[in-house]
C-alpha cells in the first residue's frame, strides 16, 4: 500500500497523526511531513484510518496489490 500526502492541501489539522501516530509524522509546524511512502507491513489499517480522518482529503491511498499481480 502506497500513501501520497498532498502537502499543499494539508492545513495542519493533525488528525492523521492523532489517529495513526505510528504512520503519520508531523513537522515542527504541525503539518504532515510524510510526502509519498510505502506503508510498513501491519500498519495498513492505521494508515487508512489516518487518511480518512483528514478533513482536507490530503492523504491518498494507492493500493498497489492489483498492479503487482498483473
Ligand atoms: Fe494535514 Fe490532514 Fe493530517 S490537514 S496534518 S494531513 S489531518
């Protein structure tokens, strides 16, 4: 599972970090600092929960499973 954080949309609500601190880190100003990354195995549910918690829809989930199988 790949996550893409659109940092231009991030307004620093910090709900991603509040709900999934093991996945989403914030910078010194409280903005999501993750950019684009592959979720560590076992953290997929937390990554999804954190993404859904963002009121700005700044976090996009790319499930690569299908692409890898093709
Ligand atoms: Fe930013 Fe959304 Fe998290 S606005 S800090 S990505 S909850």
